[in-house]
C-alpha cells in the first residue's frame, strides 16, 4: 500500500476579493481629522493661539493630502471644516486678547478689592 502526498492547501492569494474588484478601501486623512479636532478645541481655548494655528496648518495640509492621494484618501470636508473653525477661533483669540489688553474685559473676577 503506497500513499501519495496530500495535495497542497489552496493559496490565499488565488482568491478574488469580495466587493469592488480588489480596490483599496478609502481611508480618512489623519491630518484632516486632527485639524477638525484642534479647531473645535481652539474655540473654548480662545485665549491660546496654538490650537487655532495648528488647525489651520493641518487643514491646508490635509486638503493637499486628499487632493494628491488619487482617490485613496477622503476627508476633504473634514479638513475644510477644521480650516474654517481654526480661522474663526483664531479671530476670536485675537479679539479676546485685544479686549483683555485694552482693559475692556477685566479678568480680575472679583478676587481683589479696588480700594476697600
């Protein structure tokens, strides 16, 4: 009785993937997501310019990344929203700082008595 060797298992690369004929799934641009998050954080922290400027820069870079990806990345709307919200929060930060330094807004909060 002679036994032959068993047939090799089917290869994993030989099968056709399900869906759209093997196209890579689209992924979101990380820079676009971070731009949106920093733009949202920049609104309540309107005295700090760092979040707003970072949201604007990453929004521009995220839009470029999506445009240059050839359709493999998405998130242009997220990048645009982060860019706009970052610009609005930057304008608010400038306005708040001008009002504080001009004395129109008093950040004393009543901790110090002025003359009693």
